[in-house]
């Protein structure tokens, strides 16, 4: 027997005693004590019931939002809808408010006991965006599978189940001693194959939800999907505009530079800021001679090593020289990984000074490589083919 039922029974008994027991024949102090006990008890158990059934409305700060930086991997940010959605939710409060309003519309339509809005990201990472739930029964499902979502996928995105036998296993949001869902209604908003919103509502009673609500909910879901697709398109266009503006400003500064050194310096600052690498090196063939077999480091910033500005090196002795000689980029997840040591500039090297990830691209002039730009980082796998 749960605490809510016990409180209700005690409240009923106190009300029964207060109505049918006549204390008029008792002395003053006994009557006073009787009234205090009955009225105080009723007030106390009413408060207990109110506390147990109070709905907890989360503040915005308590809602969990996805991190766009964690979603940027091997595809362009412009095409990464998960990262674009994460940015929209973080940067534009109106988007999140619209989703919560849609959640409230559905809530008022079906009047469930509890409800959850979840975001499924690539690699099946789940973010609990929003919830309306009794605060005495909720248990965070973090790092736990949520089997009911697989059932929704198998039911083509919409599912009503009114006779649950293992509700706390399918919907692992609850302390099973305090609450067991007996019915649920769930559907998903599919933005792309690995990016979905799941709307999940449940109740403690069997036969609670109506399959006939599907048509109305599908219309709401279609409107939500159209809105989110519009939001993602706007975010994509805004990001493209930001990138083009940055490149235009860089081009203006480089063209207006009074010397080659000033132009390279500004270009290097831009690269260092954009890629957050541990080391950035720019080198050219000696004296800018396309037939020269030696190179000179023109600019180097970042992690300390012997290869500073002005250092000369043979092009045939290390990775950076090979980029110039072969006029092709090199991308290595980890230059320390492998059976043999790979030098960066010279055969005399014995260490890579903690630098692991390596990305180098040639600088072309008259269809030949006259130099190279190299990014290195202490974290293996830092760079991808996109960079």
C-alpha cells in the first residue's frame, strides 16, 4: 500500500470522526483537544497529499541541452544537423520555448500523469530536454537504456500501450516502490535517421490513453517537424554567412598587409584561433626558389621545440619536407603510432616533443609547392579530412 493511499484513508477517517462524533457533552478542555487533533490532522494529511501530487515544473536552467562542440566530428558543420540543432537550442531560447509549448499542448490534450521530451543524438546518446513529473517518484535515467524508445521505433514512430506489465523496465524514470506506469503514449519527431525527438507520456492506470488521439497528435508533430526544419535551415545559413564574413575580413587584412611577414603573421593568427592547435608552422623553399631542396621555417607559434622561425631543413628528411616535395597533404592521427619513428623535419630528431596529431598542406605557386602549412596537436586524432 503506497503512502498516498494511506494518507487518503487517514484523512477520510478524520473527516468521518469530525462529522459524526458529537463532543458537546465533553468538558471544555477535552472538546478543545478533540477539535485541535481533528482539524490539525486534516490539515496535515491534506498537505501530505498536496506535496505528493504536486507537479514539478523545471526552470530553464535545469533542462539539459546538447553540446554542439561534442557533435562536430567527420562532417561539415553546415551538414551536421545535430550540431545545428544543439546550437539553436543553446543560442535561441525561443526554439526551446516552442518545443515546451508543443509539449504543453499535447499534455492538455491527453492529460497524462507524467511526461518527458527526449532528444536522441547520433551514436544513440539521449538528452532529457524537458519533463513534467511528480517530484516524489522521478529517478534520473542517465547512462541507462530506455527500452520504450526501441518500441516506438518498431511501431513506425507512434505507439499506445494501455496494459503494461513491466512499466518501470520499459520506462526507467521512476522509483518502482513509489510509482509504476501502467499505460503510455509515445511518438517521435524524426529530423534524420540518427536524430529524433521522442515525446513520452505515461499514467498509473490501465486503459488510460486513446488511440483516436493519434490523428491530432500527428498534425501537431508535423507542425513541429516543419518548424524545426526551418530552424535548422536558418542556422545553416547563419553559419555559412559567419564563415564567409570571417574569410572576407581575413582576405582584406592579408591583402592590405605592408609586408609578407605581416600577411603571414595575420594568416597564422587566424589558423591558430580556428583550429586551436598545439603548434602551427609555416615554411617555404629557401629563398622562395622552386628548385631549392632546402626549406626555411618562416613562422612558428605554439609548443616549444628547436624548430623556430629561421630554421633550415632538408626537404627529403622529414614529413614537412615531403609535403613540399610531393606537393600533397599529409594527415596522421598519431605520428608516434607505429613501429618506426617518423621525423618532422630532420633525421637527427629523436622525439616529437609530445606532438601527436599531424596535418600539413602544401602552399602552391605556378602549380608547384613552394611551401607548407602544418598544424600539430598533443591530442591524437585532433584533425580530420575536413580541416
